[in-house]
């Protein structure tokens, strides 16, 4: 089995660890994209229209014998919309022909084993230099991919200390790239609580949290996730595989649990 280095908090080589079999699996982009669509469908807000919309009026058909169409007309006289056609879909202010309904099923499903294979494919792509570069990450100063760091990093509680560790591991270029990518969103989203948008940066996968989550939450682009909580949305945002991942040693060992599917 091939091995990769474990790096200490100052960026120096500390030891070796075997690469789990999940990195041998050939990435399947079709499974990753399918799983990503399913994940995103669960976050969509259900929409619908009022069932009485366009029907709150007095419109009724006059019948035949008036030299007019038999479309329902609003009762009354002396006001601008009197005798206007209402209720029907082709009328101004009428009901919708096929309105959106809240009972429409918008959540997609995926088989459990297929989803696990998509996770394996996303993890495998993250360990391939070509896939990581293709996704747009800056890895020129990163010593190795996959990148594994000592478990002591989980006990870091200061942002300044965490920032120094990421700098020593060669991740500072990626952090700056995410920081400079922040821009104002085009469109109505600006006034809906999502004014800014920026790139996805480093995914930091840990086994236990002893303060590292709070220490890194103010560093641009650093997303910290526990190994038992990682999803396709973390590993391949938007269905695009090859995310730059920093593993702790214990979290890297946990990847061997995926081998039950082989």
C-alpha cells in the first residue's frame, strides 16, 4: 500500500500513514452530480399559489342572447371593471391555468449504496492532483495531496495560531484566493440576505472538536466538518469534484470504514 506523510503543526514531516482504499477508486462524476442534485433538492423551499387567487369576484356568465361571448362577467355597473370578464384563465386578473401547488414532490431520492459510492468518488477525486487543479484550487506550495496533519491541530483555540498552521502547510495562497473572490451578487439575491458570494476554499475534516471550529470560523474559505458528518455538498460543492481537503490523522484513518462496500 502506498503511504503519505503526516505533517506536524509547523509543516514538517512527522511520520507516514497508509492511504485508504477509497483513493484507489476511479472517480465517477455522474454519481457525484446525481447525489449533489438530490442533496440540493432537499434544501429547496416548497412553493404554491393561493387556491382562491383570481376567484374572489362576482363574475358569472350572462348566457346567450346578448351578442357577447358566454365568458363570466363581473356583476355591477358604474365602475371601470364592471361587466369585464373574470375568473377564467384567459381574462385579465383571472386565475392561473396551471398554478404551482404546494403538494408537488420536489425532494429527489437516491439509493444508499449509490450515495456512498458518490462519497467515495468525491473523496478519491480530492486525492488526485489533476482533479484538484481542474476545480481551480491553488496547490503550488502544498507539500502533498492528500494532505494529512497531526491530531494536535484539533486542540488549537486561537485564530492566529490556526492561521499560522495553515500558512506553514502551504494553504495561505488558497485562503487569499477565496478572500479576494468575494463580490456582490448580481440580481435580487442582494436584498434577500445573500448579498455577497465567494469561492469555496479548503475543506478541513476532523475527528473531534476541541476548539478548532471556533478558531477557524473567521478564516476565509476554511470549512470545518467532522468526518462522520461530511456530505456530498462538502466534498463536491455544486457537483464539482476535486475539492482541496485537509485531513487530521484520525479522520484519515476513519476512511477505512468505507471499504465494507468493495
